[in-house]
């Protein structure tokens, strides 16, 4: 390790140095951990601030894992090299390898949970099939079967995409060969997923009234925060108190709970600050803890209860709909451009934000119509 100045963090055994940023200009923090085990002192690199999406809390989690006996990153790489020689032969082998090694990377907990659900429900019947024997007919049969179960084109696409990702991941890591594309082709269903939900002013008033009358105001804060920030459900459930910087006015969305596995920050306005400050803090690290202070799995019951009390349509998705409402409100205000909206929503590409473009266009049209008054005033004189 280079002889650079070490900076302490609030987590014992975690420190960082400042180094040149990889893949960009400027500098970044490089986190290290130090601990004793069996009378020996270990010092290991945890990761870089930008290149690896590392922060001091994640470094502290890595330190805790190492103390408990989990392998170092170097040991994990050596294990991966040894396992490459064995290879994957069936869909079941491929899933086991994919699950073990993808979970050790940058995959989010929520993403792994969804993948596991798709595999157990829809892909498990294929687990005895050898990879080289998979054919386009198998894929078509799987797609048709899931459609007969009443699943949407988007769900079917996710299931087929999981199988394709598994094959590509294992092939990339030398566990199998890519199947012949002339024998195995993934024909994805067409998906029109441009449903954009937003609340009218009357519906919004009823929702706020329902939240004010909710007995559990700490739980109601979850819904208020969703509406005031546009944060995804997974980010809200995984939100910790040390992700919130009241001094600088920012909230950190950690990569482990983010949809794109990327750590990002969103600003905190006065409304968001007031919502957070009124929450009763417990000994839990989570802002909205579950039983025994652990991370909760969902907020579906409360969200549905508030939706029904506010007399919102049944088709309105209680949490995802609030994210759309947040985005629609900002886009139609005429004060927020699509690039800024993309950053606030933490969309990975501008195409995802494009669904709100018509609202921004309407706002510009309203602004442009103000110019009609110029000619009206001239004509009146």
C-alpha cells in the first residue's frame, strides 16, 4: 500500500486515502479496512469511491464480514478460478453458479430476490436440461406457458431475460459455451410499458387527508417521502439514517438497494427534511425498520390501506404511482428540464425519462401562449 495520508472514518477499523480517480478526472477516496484475527493484523483494500461505488458504511460491512470469516476479495477470485474448471452442464448448474457469483458482485438484494422468484416459479422445470440441448422451441414453449398463466408481456420478458443472462454470465466466466444462435434464439414479446400514473389535485388532497388521519404516522411518513422525493420502494425500504446528510441537505441512495446498482445522491428540500425529522428514531439503523429493527420487506399493506381510504382507483399502484406523480408534477411545472428530472429520478438513461416529455412540452406551450398578450395589449391601444 502506498505511503499516503490516512483519514479516519466514524467506523473503527475503516480508513481511506485520497487517490487519482480511475476512469475520470479528479480524485476519489480509496477505502481500507484493518483488523486483528488470531493474533495477526490484516490490512485490506475495500474499494474505491466511484469505480466500485464504495462508501464507509459498505467498507464497515466488509470489515464485519471479514472478521466473521468470509473470504477476502483475493481469496474469492482464487476460488472462482478453481471453480472454472468444473463448468456448468445443466440449467440447474448454471443457476447455482449464477446465483453464487452474481450475488458476490454488485447485484442488488432486491434484484436477486426477483431473479430467485422467477427461477423457482418458471425456470425450474428446465433445470435438468443440458445447456447445449436448449433450443428455440424450449424458449417458445416457456413463453407460451407463462402467457397462459395470465402474466404480462413485461413479466414474460423478464423471465426470458433472466435465462439469457444466466447463459451469457456462465459463458463469460468459462463455465459453458454459448449455444449455437441458429438453434437457440430468444424472441422477446413486445412491451408497451409507458403507463404513466399521476394524481389530480383533488385526488392528491384526499391522499394527504388520508395520510394525516393514519394512526401510524411513522408509517405514513414512508408514503409522504415517496411522493416528495420520487424514490423507489426498494430505496425507501433500505434507507438508513447514516444515508441522510442533514447538514449538506442530501440523501444517499446506496447501490445495494438501487435498481441500477449505482450509488447516487438526491437533494433534500424543506418538506423532505420536515418529514424525516418528525419520524420517531429507534435503535435501528433503518429509517423505516421492520421487526426487531431489521430491514422490512414491504410496505404494501399500509400503501393499499391509504389508497383505498383516499378513494384512489384500484389500478393506481400505491408506491410506483407516487413516483410517477412526483415526476409528472415536476415535468408539467415548466420549471424542471428533462435532464434534471432524469437525475432526480436516478434514471440510467434519458429514454426512461422521455415518457414525461409531453408534459414538459405542454408547459412550454402554456409559457409560449403568454406572448399572445403582447399583441392583445398593442391592439387595445
